[in-house]
């Protein structure tokens, strides 16, 4: 049996290794269009490669995928984040979990992951061809698949796994659409919010953890740390919104209003109680010097100025009007977003080959027999935190069964 894996990235290597282990007598070849193998793994996680996430519950793991949650939930019990950890550790790559749940190689170097894959492919005698671009895929008689490679080469395979990664443009997926697969228009996911007209940027570097964020006029909301940057806002409370709202925010041309509850899950009544307590406990102190503890000092001064509330007032002098303004700012602070910025170059695509065209228990195409998919080429993507690689490992594991 001849097996071709198109794409020498995370999903390609993982599926090729498992395909060979599942079918030891088959000839397995990875075809990579560029000169470099595993180039995204190399730069991922700031060069450290966040291989997976350490969340304990499989349903929480699945919930990290705005696209693909339902399908991954069915297959995670067979190959989950725990299996990823065990797989790498069994191959001499110890991993460590950060307090935020992200899992990295103990070496803090993505090269450990690359070396592990290269060693495995060598051990299993998998051939790896670079500068080999697959241009067309033609189903032929006997269920075989003919690949048109580079300018003029043609090769036939019994099974083909497509692991070509996310394509920022739909044209990049035309060769798969022409075969009859439904393609969901790609749009970016995982981006930070630009706020060119907002003075809050002067607070760059401040982190408030946790806050609740919402996008006006939608049901989108998130909780987590929020980082103020020199161009706007970032951090999980923003990135989660960008992932779950990827398509909607694209339709809005990235212009919308962001609402922030600086007290995260406290409602208006709860926040008013906090403010009442400050007024009661520190009547003679001025607002500038006494603030709710979870609000960083610079943000507190900023909010007082934004609300036009004198910071020199004593707490006993705050009055009903200013108190209402303050509670409103802490509970529902509004910022105008205009544009987006890619998060640490970690561009991830929402969209790709529709899951309607794939049997998600086998990863086999519903259109072309013996054709399988793995990784980001499919309409599956996760939030930041190791989830995108986990999807590549799990779908690669399933595609490699070639069943
Ligand atoms: C800067 C950055 C940092 C990231 N950090 C993390 C992180 O720490 N943790 C995390 O979980 N996710 C991270 N991600 C996301 C993660 O890298 C991707 O989700 C993951 O690489 C997808 O794997 P893949 O194998 O599906 O695609 P890719 O890694 O994109 O691999 C696809 C490969 O296919 C090749 N190819 C494409 N078309 C063809 C063709 N026609 N013929 C032959 N070869 C072809 C490409 O050249 C490429 O090498 C990061 C992404 C970026 C850009």
C-alpha cells in the first residue's frame, strides 16, 4: 500500500507516523511544498511550542474550539491531551505544565518536538520529500488517487492524507473544492483589538485578571486576563472573543463596541456594595488613594478621569451621581474597536474544508474514497493555549487509521 501525506507540518508528521505504525508494510511518504519541515512548530509558542493544554475535563477541552467542538468531543475520548502528553514523554520529550494550563517541552524549545518527529520518521523509514507541491488530486480507477506534483510529475497512491494547514484565502482550497468538497470561506481567528481613538492605550502593560468582556449587540462574552497594549486590548479575555466571533467580527469589518466588566462576574449590585464599603470604611480618604483592590492604580485614576470624577474628593463626598457613574464604569466600561492585530503572529484560520464533507470519526472524505484530512485544513480551530496543536494531533491520529 502506498500512502501519501500532503503537508510536512504538525498534522502531517503525526498522521504519517501513526499511519506507518498502523500499517507497517505500507510505504509512507510526506510531501512538503516548501524547503522547511514543521516550520510552524518551530516558531510556535514564541519558539517554545505550546503542544497542548492541561485541562482535566474532555468537555472543557472540546469547548475551546469555536469550530469543531461537536466533532472533537466524539474523538477526544480516544486521543486527548493526556494521550499527547504520554506520547511525547514516551519518546523522550518531557513536558511541563504552566500555571495557566499551557503545556510546553521541558526544554522550553520547540526543536525538541521537531527532533522527536524527525527521529520517529527515520526510525519508521517514512520518506520525506521537500519542495514537493501537490497541485491536483485525481481519483482514478480502483479507488486509487493520482497526485499531480510540482510541474509535471504524476504519482498514484492507495491512500492520501491532506494535512496542508489553514489557507488564508479560499483560492488556496480550490483544488479540494473542485473535487466536490464544501469549503467554508477562511477568515482570521485569534487577533487582538485595535482602539485607535481610545486613551486607554496610555495604560499599556497593565493586566487585569480576571475581567468579563462582551461585544455589543451580540451574545459573545468571555472571561479571563485582559492586557492593555499600546494599540488597544489583548489577553485571553479578548482572544477568546476574537476566536468565537471570528466570522461575525469579520462581517462587522472589525468595527464594534467592547464592554468590559472590570469585576468579572460581579453584577451591578455587587459592585455597588464594594463601592459602598469603601465609602463607609474610608470616609475621610480621597478617591485617588483608596480603590477597589482588583483595580490597578493607573486604571483607577484613568476611570476616575474618564467618568469626570474628581480624584481629590473624599469618599464621604462622592454623592449619588458620581457613585452611579463609577459603578457603571466598573461594571460596563465601553471601548470602540476599529481594526485588529494578529496575536504574536499566531494566525489561525477559521474556515477550510467543511466538516459536512468529512466523516469525522474516520477523517475520510465523504466525496472521495481513500482521501483523509488532518489538522487546520479543516474547518476546525481552537483558542490560544495549545488547542490548535491538540486538534492536529487528534485528527492526525484518526486520519492515520485509514479506515
Ligand atoms: C506563529 C504561530 C505560533 C503558533 N503557536 C501555537 C502554539 O504554541 N500552540 C498551538 O496549539 N498552536 C499554535 N499555532 C497554530 C498551529 O501552529 C497550527 O494550528 C498548526 O501548525 C496546524 O498544523 P497543520 O499541520 O494542520 O498545518 P501547518 O502547520 O500549517 O502545516 C501544513 C504544511 O503543509 C504544507 N503544504 C501546504 N500546501 C501544500 C501542498 N499543496 N503540497 C505540499 N505541501 C503543502 C505547508 O507548507 C505546511 O508545511 C501557532 C501558529 C502560528 C502561525
